[in-house]
C-alpha cells in the first residue's frame, strides 16, 4: 500500500466513525469477532459480545484503536489506530478524532503517551521488519510536539515495551533487555530513569540513571507516584520447559522506591498474571490486567485471559477488586487501562484473547 492510499484509508475510517457514531459498536464487534476463539476448558464463559452487556458506567468511544492515554487536562485521549500504525487523538467533548502522525510515511508506531507539557512521546521502530524484531530490538523513543504538523524526533534510545511518564515533571522511565542493550546478559533487564530536556530547542534525554537491574525477569516501567519518588513496574515471569524454551508468561505488580531502592511485590499471587497499568492520582491504587477470574471461569492462565482489576498498593495483595467482565465471554478481554489525572475516568480497550498483547478493537470510557 503506498503512502497516499494508506493516508486515505485512515481518513475514510475516521470519517466514517465521526459521521456515523451509531456504527461504532458494529465496527468494533465486527473486528473483534474475526479472531474469537476459546480455550475455555471448563466451558463457563458465555457466547456473545461483551459490548452488548455494558453496565451504565461504561461507554464505547470508538470502533477501532488501542493503547489509550489521557491528556494532562483530561480533555483528550491519544491512542493508536493499530499496532505498527498511526497515533491519533480524540477530543472527549466533540468526539472528533485527529491524526497526529499521518504526515509520517508508512508510520509504524506502537504507543503514544502525553508528557506533562502536553507534547507526546511515541514508541516504535523507524521501519517495520517483522513483529518480533520491530517490537524488541528496533523499538525506540520519539518526541512529538503538540504543535499541528510537527514531525517525530528521535530521542536516541532503544527500549523494551512501554514506559512511565511523570504527571508533574518531564521525568520518564523505561526498561531495556538484551535485545536493546547487548551488554546486558540474555535474561537480564534494567530500569532507567531520566528527564526530557527542551532547553536548546532540540529534545534530548539527560540525567540517565539505572535505578534497578536484575536477571531472569524482564521488567516494564509503568507509573510514577508519591511525587515521583516511587514507581510501579511489571516483573514478567517467563515459564520455561526443561530445555529452557519459554512456553508461557506470568507477571507480578512491583513498586520501586527511588530513594531507598526498596522493591515490593504488591500482587503476591504466584502462578498468576498481574500486570500493573494506570495508577490512580492518590498513588494508593493501580489498575491491573489480571487472570484471577480463571479460578472460576477456567481457561489458560497468563496474559491472554485477562480483565481489569483494581489493586491497593499496601503490599498484601488482598484488596483486589474486579472492574470489567469482558473475559466472561469466549474470546473476550478488557486491556490496557489508564486513569484520568482527576481520577474520575478510566479508558481501556476491547481486546481478543487470540491476539498479541496490546491489540485492540475500540476504546471505552469507564466512569468511577
């Protein structure tokens, strides 16, 4: 597909959403059901569309898209059209959608996130090679000004998965594994904290500091809290066979005190999947993608059969409340949740258990 046709495709898709809002559910469900499969060994899940059973406090926003992120003023949501695609922004008042990267030929970004000054951080490769290499070895950070027509600028760092961005300053954190930093051992990972500096007009990263490093478990930075003195992160826990081949993956919710270096496991649930996502403004709770409903619904444990839960960061792992029930339906899951800066809303996505992590089929808004 050439650049012009790709651009027109995005415009037509967005225009159809804006002009025909009542098609949103139909578009989202049409995309979602294509890959619906079930590994529900206990047959306790329902057949159907979770969008047809939304509670009154959940609203469908778009019929496409993934990886939502609230603007600092809570008025907009940035998101991706798809994995290896364009970044968009949705105005919550008017429901109009604008493309942020359609001036980039064949854009293949994976994530878009707001900085505290309203500008954006993009994550993704410069060009697509294949899913594994482009999501790992070639994954890098970009800076994008909020000024219309701006183009992304490289920040000169390759990193793993997502990142933490301060709500109060230009501080960010990211992780690296062997794929991005060959000096690390094959199964080692490290968390790096730094600042985005705009003092000379060209964005760059300064004051880089490795704050945590370990072996055996890949890490992913998530959120700063407690006046940027602490950080949530995910500790992924690969399941390997006797030959060392990875056959699955679990996860735990962790926090790191950036002053004392104390690390705490807050999920405290071995043999389960608990990936922290958006944090609440008070820093006392975090959203979690978790598979705990598999205890009564059945199905394979791990990052596929997940729903959104709320966890109190008190170190006990006991105050854990389920917020969505998309995984009650065959092939369904809710994922990639974020909390607005005022704590009133959660944005998340409709997803499918058959897809890789992060793939979504539409954004939803949850009112607390």
